[in-house]
């Protein structure tokens, strides 16, 4: 339980005083999983599915990766050939699937993805008629090497992300949603140019650290990770919206210095993180947007080419 203090808020435009009485906040649901806590009634919202074979799992991953790309396009996370998502293969953990260079996110299908050996850079499966993004490979491969717990990585050059990244600092816990990233936002506060070398990829992976879920890259953009591509995609959008909200709040306060910025306490932010940042909950958070992309694209469109996505193990 977290007691709140008595405060008096004066609204500058109306001079209205709003008194907030002392309250005791009871969180509840300490004995439940996050999905059990959010589900009302006899049914529990499903989390990460299980699969009977690597092939079935791979099919699911590739289709959902293509759907995440389309969701990114709908949200405006595109910038020419920049941006990439990687997903670790479920059967061969040293292989990662990435998007083809120059393919618009909004047109992505499962058949567009390329499988790469993260240690050698060789193409070992998937779409061999296209090339991958070299800068993307150097960033993603080093993160996957350094973090065996990470199964997906997203990176893109968004407007809000690039704007906030210029400050080289993290985000404050200014709303309930951003607390999903409480104490897990890294900052890479050194700009090393376009990443065309393994060393810069290693620097980014080092800055991400052993436990952080996302990173703000100075003068560059945003990066997210996840246990699934669904989680990584959702967290990327959350981080971008967090940057936009922080920019708006800072601009509002600069225009009216009498405004008081309230930051959520560490105790409350930690509780929100516990209940909202579990991998099954984050997988479920992503599904409405991905289901929307599949519905809008039509039957079989995002899945196109998935049957041809083979892995040439042993190359």
C-alpha cells in the first residue's frame, strides 16, 4: 500500500484550487499473474502460444514479424531504407530473421524475410533474392550475441524518438503506460555515425546492458527488445509514444512555467512494471494491432511465401 500526500493544485487559467485528500492505495492481485489480474470473468486472456514443432513455431514468428512491420508502417515508423527487425530462429538460436533492404514496411510479407547466421553474416535461408541491411545486421547480431534472453529486436528512426534522442537522456515516469518500461530504459549517449562495423554494434549492445528492454540512441533513434517479436514491437511503440509525450509536456511547461510536472513515484512505477511488463502480458498487448493488420490485408496476404521460408542448416 502506498499513502499519498495531501496536495493543493492551482490551475493557472482559472485559479481554481483542487484539494486532493490523503488516500491509501491498495494494489491488489498480488497472488495473480498479470493476465489473470486483467481478465474479468471465468476466461483468462491467452498469452504466448506453444507449438508442436519448430516449423510451426517458425511459421508463426515470420507471419507475426511481417504483421509488426505493417503496424510500424501504419504508425509512421518509416524512413527510406532505415529500420529493421530481427527475430531469433526457434530451432537454430544462432540464426536471425531480418527484413529485406528497401522493402516498405507496409508491404512486408513472411516471404520477404531473410535468415542470417549472426556470427558469420551468411544468408542461411529465407528470401535469397534480396539483400539485408548491413547496418541493421551489425546492430542486431551483436545484441542477440550479448543477450541470449532476447528473441527479437526492433529499431527504427521515428520522429519523436529522434527528437528526444537529441537530449541523450531517458524518460521520466509521467504516465501509467510508460511505467511498463520502469527502470529498463537504456541510453546510448554516444553517436558513432551509420553503423558499418561490428564495434559500433557492440557499443550499442553494451549500453543496452543485461536487463534493459529498450534503448534511446543519441541522435539516432529508438531500439526495443522482447521475448517475442510481438513484445518487442509493442514496446517500441510504447517507447516512441513516451518520447512524444515527454516532448509535449516539456514544451507545455516551457510555455507556462507555473505548470507543475508530477512524476510517478518509484513504488507505484515498480508495481505497474510488475503487472504490465511480463512477457505473456506484453504478447497479449500486441495482438489487437497485429490482428487488425491481418484483417485489413486480407486472407493469406501477410502469410504469402511463408511455406518457402526454409533454413539451410549446416551451411
